[in-house]
């Protein structure tokens, strides 16, 4: 009982600290929100808040529909049932099947990033429609260390980690570990859902969580404290740099207008490199890049390496020097890209983008056929997905390792057809298989090879 009360007191103390950063307090708030996925983190947060808060509490859950429809729906159903048992109103949003995959394709980003974008859009709707003063998110201490490790390995300039607050979002579990969270629920005999994709090591964060962190914990005791210390130092330096950057924006005549960002190139050239980099990233955030732009590219821009090149492109943006000004704007598109996503649940004739194909099963094998090509897949089960390529797609090699789909398409020299070649993906896996396993790249549809995972 002591542990339960201590856990709840820590959550409330952290919440008050978060609200103080937002220059408010619980007495001035009318309704709190909590985002609940059904996992241990968010369920523990829901329960602790319900037992501690003296103001109204409402929950929000988002069914992303990127796993099998039953699994995704069951998670959301479970959240609703827990909320009913606690007397908490639950607002549920169901994303249309395929919507997140299509958005990832359009933005040239990962499925996880697209899901996050849609999730926060739903949270914003929740805040507006339900009159929410703030929303509690369930990121915990383990999420923080994973995020810092990911950013370090990606070469990110941001080593500050996940912030306690951002706009109306607060994170009262950020200094509480996952083991403490699970103990809190176990002592109260409260169940939670486990997302099967958490064990899919094709996903970068999962490789950090399931492979790298256990190795470092075993081989380098104290490494987590060192990383958290680095994050604290980075956060302090980040605040100082942000202050100086804002002061310099006026001096170099920055202009934010019509999805374009520009400034005086000569005045900019005299600034320290760290300030230059932050100004360019500020412009990138304003114009909105379609994918992550590497720090190395921005550093080269800030150093003037591309000044004589006229125009450089990255992340769907154009960077140019013109009439004494540095300009960032969206890249002008010359063609519309193909995006398709179809869930196949039974035999029949289907249309995906410009591809019309027939699906039929025989002797535990599934056949896909068009006028020009036919394939037989023994490791495929209904339902499955017929879709276009995503930037982070991987397929399994014969030796069990993984290979990027984009590398395969490069080897095939697919050219402009690379985004038309369909992938066939299991969404109801056999035991011990990946939860979202791509089992075929159907290249013969356009005269190339097929990549079929045995």
C-alpha cells in the first residue's frame, strides 16, 4: 500500500511541476485530459490521476488501425472498459484503415511518425471539443533514455530529450521507470494491453529498447545517469542558444511569409555557426520539410558550402541564395506520386491505384494475378495488405537479416517505377513472426524480379 500511495504522490507532484512550467496550477484548471493506449504506462497514469485529481478527468484513445483490425479495435475497446470502471468519460477516435500508411507515403516519413502526427491532431480535436485544460501523456523514464539513444545514433543536434511540457501537453511519468509502473499495476491487480509491435525489431526504437539498452545495462553500469546528465547540460545550453537566436532574427531581417523563409545573407554570415544552424532549422520548421533534414546538410548550408551552387534541395525543400538573401521554400513538384493501400480479406478482384488484380486461394496458398503476371505466396494469410512502398520498409533475407526495400529497388534499377511496385504484407502473423511482415515485393508486375520471403 505504501508503494501505491508513494507512486500516486509522485505523479501528482510531477503534474504540479509541469503546470508551473505552463504558468498555471490545478486550481485554475477545469478539466484534465489523459491519453490512454491500453499499455501499462497510460493505464497507470489514468488510474493514478483518477485517484488524485480533484478536477474532472476525461480520457482520449486513438485506434490507429495499422495492425490487424481486431487487435487495434480490441485495444481501444479495453481502454473504454477501464474508463467505464473508473467513471471516466472516454473519447475514442478511429483512424480509417490505410490512412496512416498513405500519409507516411505522402510525407516520405516512417509509419510511426505519420501515426504520431495523426495522433496529435486527434488530441488537439479532443482539447477543443471537450474543453480540456491540459493533456497528460504517459512517456516515462525508459522512453526518455530510448529517445536520447536514438537521437545520438541518428546524429541529431537535439540531445535534450523529451520535454516535461509542450503547449498543453504534460508528462507526469517522465522520471518514473517502466518497472515501477508495472509494479504499481500489479499490486492493484490491474491488467494492461501489450502491443505486439513492441517486439518487432525492424522498428528503430524497438531495436534500441530490446537490444541496445539491455546490452549497455549489462556491460556499462551507470551509463543511463551519464546520458541523463548530458541531456540536462544540453537543455541548459539549448535555452541559452534559443535566447540568442531570437535576438539575432531581427538583426538579419528575417521574413516569414507565404510558406517562405528568408534573411539577409551578408548579415547572417557574421554569426556564430551554432546560431546559424538554429536559424536555418527555424526556417525549415516554418516551411515544413516533408522528411527529416540531416544536421550535416544544415551545417554545410550555414558554413556557406553551397553558396555558389545556386540552389540545393533536401527534404522536399529548396535552399537558395538570391539577390543577397538566403531563401527556404518548398520544392516545386513535377509529378504526382502514386500511393495505394488495400486490405485483402478474401478472394476477389481488387483495385489499388492503377493496378487491377485478382486474389484466390488454393491448398493453403494464395495467388495474385493480373493480365501480365501471377505469383503464388505460401507464407501469406488472410487478411493481408497490398500497398505501395514506405521509406522505412525492410524485408527479410534468407539468413534472417533485413534489407531495405529501397536498396532492392535501386539494385533492380526501377527508376520512376519504384513507387508503383507493390508490397504484400502480412498483418495476421504466425507465431514468432514479425507483426507486420512484408512477404513479397512484386517486381514482375513491371518486368523486374520478385522478392519473396520464404
